[in-house]
C-alpha cells in the first residue's frame, strides 16, 4: 500500500488515514475571511456563548508545535509515544497534529492579530504523539505501530482528564486493546471523535468504527459528503472538511489549507468542547446526545444514512437550543450497547438500524430553517458562490497528503 504525494512531498508506505492537504500561495485580504467554515457555522455568535474555555482536548497525532503564533499558550505538556522521532510530543514530525490543534483551539493572534481561529479558541490542547505510520517499512507495519500506541494514548488522555479525545487518523484493522481503551475512556467520562478516512469507499477505519467512538465524515460547502470521505456504518456525524484554513507547522506563514475527514473530526471535537464549556456539569453522554439531537439530518428525512451519519454538527444550535440532554449514564449511540451484548454482533457491512440503503442518493444534510440562528442562512452562510468568494486564494502549506489506498 502506497500513499499519494502532493507538490513534491513524497509519502512512504502508510497505515494512517489523514487529511488531504493542498498547496497554493495566499493573497487574501485577511486570514479570518478565508475561514468559510467558521462563518458558515456562525462562529461570532457561538463565541458570545462559549469559546470552549475550561475544556481540554487531547490530540492524538504527530505532535503539536506550541510555538505557532495561533497556538502559543494553548498547548499543555502531554505524552510522547513515538520515541524514534526527533523531539517529543511538542515536536510535530509532519505538521498534521498542529493543523488539528489549530482547527480546534487556534486563537487568531498570529500576524499581528490576523491569524487563524479554531472553532473552540478557549480550549486547551493535550498533545499525545504516536508513531509515524508513513515511515514504516510497509503497510502492515504502519498499522501495527498505530495499534500498538493508540490504546495507551487513549487511556492516557482519559487519565489526564481530557474531556474530548481527537483522533484524526486510523487504520483498517483493530485490536482488542483498542476496543478496551475506547470503552475505558468513555467510562472515565470522555468523548472520542475519529476520522472515517479519505478513500471514498465503504471500508471501515479504526478507531472510527470502534464501539464508543464517534466516527466523523467530511462535508463540502453544499452539505454533501465529499468524494473522498469514506462511508458506511462507522459514520455517526459529519462536519466541514474542504478548504479549511488553519494554523500549522512546516510553512513560512504558519498557516495551511487542508481538506479531509481529519479536519472534519477536529470540528466535531471542537463542537463538543464548546458545549461542555457551557454546560460543565453534563456528562459525556449528555454532550453527545445534544450534538446528535441538533444535527442537520439527511435530506431524505431518515434518521441517519451511511454517507453523513445522523447529520452535520451544528454547534450554534446546540448552544442556543440544546433541549433535554437526557440520561447522564446512557451512551446515546447504539454501537457500545451492541458490542457488550451477548448476542452475535451485526455484520459491519450491513446498514445500521434506522439507516437508508446505500443508494448514493442520501449524501446531503438538509439545510433547515428552524429559527435557531444556524439554518440555511446561518449554519452554512455563504454557500455556493458566496463561499467561493470568501475563500479567495489559499494559504501557503508544505504538508504531505496522507491517504490510505
């Protein structure tokens, strides 16, 4: 299995499903004006209610660079599980982890205040570095390295009090240790969000498909599943995942533009941080239930489908109209209960209960006009032509595109 490369950045054999990154120079009026996803989600109104302050988000990835101008003061001391790499968890060996941290907790302070914001700029990042699967000798070795480190990383994050655990990476095989670690973290009160992958097919990716983990797919500006976003029963929710401008490492400007389920996962994690900051007394089950109850569901009216899951996350609506968070001790997704049931496990190739057939006609989330402040003119402000104008040119980047084949 080999990875594709972009703009001369060559990738070795890989076992990780990470965001695709494109490289082009920037000439936009401001960095913030290029962050279409923040406008679309109503960030300015969100930040009047919550910034994610008081919530720690663990980023299990390639490390996070604390010297980036938009991440200074945002990065905690974490754990390094990739000792063969130079430095420690505050050394990003390929820039991916810093990008995810930027999408979550960027402050916009770089460039004299013209930097990139994360959706939850008040949150803190706990970096946990795991091995670089792309430098492994082959695909199997990369998968083995990830599955060897990920369970320890997840347990460490939970033990350190991270309420949200972001895993914008994954492999096509799982282990009992990974399943047990996810259950451990959920029992400790954390929420885990993981990328479903960027192969555009129906293959499962782990930990996204692990019971107790929220699998996140990527949406374009029209609320449709992106062509690269993997689909199937592992998809629980979706979030913006194209043309995402954010803080990063490895570029002269410290800013990058990326697309993929990695970025979408970071947005879902930030959404949880925003809600938890507003309602610190809620349990992980209640925060997740509110996220699920306030999504923009499939256009068909079904409860979920295998393309976008239950729908697009809507942090503004979740903050403005959370509704009843429900039972504190009941995990709201069915996979955890099914995994613990003595009855035979369902065939992962079959659609989940309440899903529509995989007919290719149920890819979009429905734009709603419910008065919540993030409807068709709020949730995705500037769709179509408007979004294209806002984006303008991209920001410089020097990251490799990681993608499983």
